[in-house]
């Protein structure tokens, strides 16, 4: 990798006569920049002045072959500093606002002068210098600015009220400059350094002053000021060779106001624990994120109003939790090899890689459908959520939070699939509602795959529902070691334009004005597209692109990706589980987190046998008993029942066993697996619920109405279940 150089750049470092500033000036000088070494040369409290400090550093730079000029003005005269740069070198590219003094006093003893001097040097000084440079940077469409804050500002520190206030003021200034400068390629970042210097030698033991060298801070400043660095508006703590980034975190909070009621301090008191609860906290990154919550609260409280005015409305009567167990209309999806290939192109496959050909060419002897295509037949169910009674979902507020996909067989490269979606759970997260939507996709009667969509409906929380669900497939953090493998793939500028042809037509991914309304600088890539990239990276790295090895995937969508950016998939192998984390390479921002792909072991042939084997199920016993009974009195049962029953027994949301009870012909039959013809009725039920029904703990009708027992086909035949299942309560 090439070294970071600053040839042709003009850098101003204020307060560069000693301490941290001197270190920055030397480092920039060494790497080719022309440096203005500014220092008033006063004492630590802001008294006196001298040219010696700045001159000394300029001599050092020149002695090492660098270009430098001394300036002795106070930062309060910002114009003069910038003029010096322009006069000597013709431009100004980088401004490091570093000059500083201390006037520590406990708050009660802080004089006006203590307050004002600190603010004049730190905050007003940085303002004056930066404003003088601003128009020049705008014109040349390049600028890098550093503000120097302090841990005292971020966290507070005894005796530094004046200093803390000014130092956090600098962060506020930087946050706004980052926004105003962005489109001119002017980036402004803030550091909170810790280093031994004359400012810290009064408060730190000498050993520490000695060890915390200023040279451990300078490399961060240089990187942030380089043209290659795209960081903007960020805050870093830095010292001792360690660098960390800070951000805001906000609890989900709680709305304590209700329609037509006064907001009271008592309501605030009573909701205090929730207001302060950081479980599932969000990390607002900009003022839009912040304001959006308020707009949503306003509109929600307003909606409550309308519900009240119209007490007969369905939404007014129903609680979102009542939607649990509801099924959406069955969806049919027909596709040909064209859709399979289009999807592969959509997730970045290319003929440039010869191994990709089997996903791109229908004439290939091993033509295959990518496993993550399994989300495609199921995805429209997310939009179908708006029609579920009780949920009352506004689709513009829907965020796709997490995705789990499990395959029971490799997907065919063409065919007609049916998908059945059910609301598995509804969670109340305060600021929003999470809907867990599960979708089973079949080819005929054969279950091909299971999807669990986790969608967040911003602003729809606060209905008193539960906060967590045992049904949710959890994300898992990667192991705490560097990744075992990394694959980087650049998305194309048209990646979203291509991916949407696989069926997600949301204009957010193509229409610039629509994206702008959503607060994005341009249309963003589909989360499920990055998901497809990551999954095929794992398939390539650990499964030799063999789709039959793919078992399941789980991801959390963290941040958007812009088409054209590079996706970097980091992978950790732990047995048959490959943990993944996906980042945008250019920014380092994580886009998929807590993610993993589970693979079948090389020798595991269960994929071709349908749903994976599971340990003994409780329901196995019951079916064994039914088999015995059919053997004894099968013919009699056939007469009474005359139907074929299919069973899908689930565990943790996935079908793990299929049974067919054929009581239509001969002496009846029970066998494991699906029926070759058409069943009259098929039941889907969890293993434990099945046992509760059999043992009479739950009435089958109740299980049906609560969504725990799903029935497809001739529902009237369920009544005959009793004939088959009775007398098993003793089991
Ligand atoms: P330092 O005292 O060695 O350097 C500050 C320099 O600023 C001095 O050379 C001083 O002459 C100059 N200066 C003061 N007023 C000026 C003015 N009006 N115009 C031009 N120059 C002026 O201190 P250090 O530690 O290197 O501090 C650098 C910056 O880092 C300061 O802003 C300080 O508040 C900040 N900081 C330092 C920490 C540390 O651990 N050293 C901790 C947190 C923040």
C-alpha cells in the first residue's frame, strides 16, 4: 500500500509551538506538506507571547528538508493566519485547530475572565481561523479540518467548567461544518486526545506525561486530513496508540402523552424505567433521525385521536398482538431460468469468474439456482402485512430489520412455488413495533424453504405488547479474532437497478427524489442484495459453490449500501457455521451484522432427503402409536374417515418432520414423508403444541384460532381428527 503523502498541500496547525501541535507540524512537514506553524508563544494560562516556540518548530521542519513558515498571531485573529498561508504558499488545504490554554477553577470560583479567555482561544479562535479558510476550501473543492475537543468536554471534569463547555462547543461546531462542507469535499472531524504536554503535566504524574507521547496522536490527525479519507463529522478518542470512535446512543424511549389528555410529570415518573432503558437502543446519526421520531409520535398520537372519534373502526378495537397467528393470502410464484439468472446477476455474479457460469447459463451441466433466491417467492408477503387486521401498518414506515432463510432442498431453477405467510409474533419496542413474519414456500406439497422476515414499523410501538419473542431466530456475534477469510466485491453503479428486476420494485432503490425523501443522498441498494452477495461469498469460500451444502442464513441489516460501493464479507469458520460480517469497504461501515450461514457437512446427504433430520420428537411416539392402531383397525378407520391427512411437525419455526396418514384406501397406511398425490387436509403444528392437543391440554379448535395449528385443505375433515387421535392422552 502506498504511503500517505501531502505533497502540494498547505497545512495550518495552530498552537504548533509545542505539545501536540508541534508533533502534527513535524509529521505533516515530513510527508511533503507546506506547514504554517502558528503559535502565540504565551504561557499556559494565555499570558505573554513569544516567537521562539514557532520558530523552533519551523527550524526543525526545515532541518529535515521540509517546507514551513512561522506565524505568531493569536487564533483570535484567524484572518491573519490564513492570509499568511495564502501569501507564502498560495492556498490553504488543511486547518488543525489545536491552540489552547487552561484556566482551571472550581465552578463557583470561575471568574468572567476565566470563562471568556477559554472561550476566546478555543471556541472563538477555531471559529475565526476556520471561517477565514472556508471560502478558499469551497472554491477548490477540498478541505480537511480538525477540531480539538477533550474528554473533559465529553464526560465533564472537576474544575474545568469553562474548558469543558468550550471543548464540547467545538464538537457542535464540527458537526455542522461536516454537514455544510460535505458537498464541497470539506470534511471536519473532532478528536479528544490524551497526551503528555505542558497542559497535562500539572494534572498527571510525570511517568504518565512521559509515556503518553504526542506522537501517538499525530497519525490519526494525518489520516483524517488525507484526501483518501472519507470520514466526516466523526468524533474520536485517541491516546497511547489507541483510537476509538464515539457516537450517540438513544433509548427507544416512551411516549407519555395521549390523545386529548394533558401530559403530566406523573406520567413521566411512571414511565421512567422505560424512558431510560437502553435495551434495543438506537443510534441516531443525524438530525433527520432525531426529528423523524417526533414526527412519528405526533402522527401516532393524532391517529389515536381519530380512532377515538370513530370507535367502530376495526383498528380502534384491535391490539396488534391479536394479529399473531394470522395468515396472509397464499402467494403463487412462477419463474423460469431467466429469473434465476437475473437474480444471480442482481447479486453480483459475473462471467468474469468461470465458477459463476453454472449460475448464469441455463445450458451448463450443473445449472443451479442460488440458495438466497429463496427470499424472492416470499418477499411480497412483507407488503401484504398492511392488509392484516389489527396491525394497521403504514408501509412507508416499514424497515426490513432482519432476515432468516432455511432451505430444505436446493431450489429448482424454474417452476411454480406457493408461499404461505403467517404473523409469527408482534413485539412492542416502544418507538416501534417488530413483526415477525414467517413464510413457508412449497413446490407442490414439498416444503422447499422457510423465511423469517423481521420488520420494524417505526412509530407503531407503545401498545403494551411483549418486547421479545422466543420465535425470533437470533443473530450471533462473530468470534473475537480476525476473520479467517475475507472476500471483497465491488457492486456496480447499476446493482440496485438490476436487482430490483427480481421483484422488489420499491422506488427507494432507483428514484433519486424518492431516496432524498427518505433522507438518503442517492438511491440505496436493497438489503437483500447485500445479503445475496454475502451468502454467495460463503458458498464460494467454504462450499465450493455447491448449493446443496447451503442450509440456512441469518442477517441483521444495519446500514444502507450505495450502488458502486464495495462489499467486504468477513468470514469466521466454526464447524459448519460460518459467521459473517459485511462492511462497505470504502467507509468501513458495517452493513450486515450478527450474521451467519450454516452449511451441511460435506458428507451430509440429508438435503436430498428433504427436511433435515432432527433428534427424536415427542410426536414421533404418537405417530408410532397411530401406525400400530392402523395396523389393528385400519380398515374400520378408512370407512369412518375416508381421507388423506398430511402433517408437518415444526420445531423452532422450521418443519422437521412430515407424515402422511392415508385413511382412504385399503387398510390404511401411515408413513414418514409427504404423500405422493394430494392430501385432503394438511396440518402444520409445532411438536410441543401437537402434544398439548393430543394430551387434551389444548382444544384443537383453540389451537387453530390462535394460529398454533395451521390447516390447509378441507378444514371440515379436522373434526375427524378425534377418531384418529383419541385415547392418546395417556402417552
Ligand atoms: P500545549 O500547551 O503544549 O499546546 C498548546 C499550544 O497552543 C501552546 O504552544 C500555546 O502557546 C498555543 N496557544 C495558546 N493560545 C494561543 C493562541 N491564542 N493563539 C495561538 N496559539 C496559542 O498543550 P497540548 O496538550 O499540546 O494541547 C493541544 C490541544 O489539545 C489543546 O487544544 C488542548 O486543549 C487539547 N487537549 C490536550 C490534551 C492532552 O492530554 N494534552 C487533552 C485534551 C485536549
